[in-house]
C-alpha cells in the first residue's frame, strides 16, 4: 500500500527571493531585453555551433542497420521512406 503524505510545503514569501528576469511578466520587457543582450555578450551565438562528436560514438548508419534487424522486412522500406520524408520536410522549413 502506498502512503500519501498529508504535509503540504508552503513556499516562503521572502523579500530576498529574486525574480526571474526572463519569464516574469511583471518585469518590463525592456529590462528582459537588456538582460538577454548581456547574456548574449557572455555567450555569443558562435559558441553554440561548436560540437565535436565523442571518439567512442557509434556510427549512426550502423545503428540504423542494426535497428532494422528486428523489424519485419516488408516494413523496413516503408520506415526508411517515412524518415526521409520527415528529413525533407525539416529541410524546407525556414531557418529561424
């Protein structure tokens, strides 16, 4: 039998609690904009692009081939067509 706790924890209302500058709607948008600009200077967009695959990472194609071993052979081609269709759809979306 599962025991359910009847204690309820109330959040302390403290004046020292800092507000979230990005999601708090009471903070004016210009302040949130400025906070975002400050963060962008700390971490520029170029830093997000750099990624190197780990040396022990398995080959993605080998993973796909291995995943098809347990599938019904008649449905493997259908699955590949669906995956390729999805990839083409994502390529056509505008880059935001």
